[in-house]
């Protein structure tokens, strides 16, 4: 039984998934920031 | 337990996937994010910061 990770993913799979995760998460944060800027422009909450 | 190497982030961020399997947990996480987002919008509208605040 080779050394297996807790999740069952190999190092290569984990790194590969993480690359996609970073891309998608960056897009999510970007879109959220944009949405907040629109709200600030239209209707600041302070 | 003290001799466990401390992670160096963000270089070691990917190691989370050696502990958490995204095939199992990615969708539950995304639904949790959705629930939080709905809750935040609900509060923001409830306190009157809606479209015509």
C-alpha cells in the first residue's frame, strides 16, 4: 500500500486541481469586487 | 505533534487537496457559499439598503 494522502489525491492531482481552483476563485472575487463597485457607484451604503 | 513542519503559504496552499477531496466536498462548499450569499443579500435588503435606499 503506497503512501496515500488523506483525501486520496496524488500530489500531481492536488496541484492540478489547485491551479483550476485559483483561476475560478480569482474570477469569483473579481466579479464580486466589480459588483460592489457598481453598488458603491450607484448607492453607497455609508 | 510539535515536530510537524509548519506550512509555508501560499506555496503550500495546494496541499489542502491532499486532506480534502474536492470530488466529495467542492459542491457542498459551493452550496454553502450560495447560502451565505443569499443570507447576506437578505440582511442587506432587510435593513433597508435595497435598490432605493
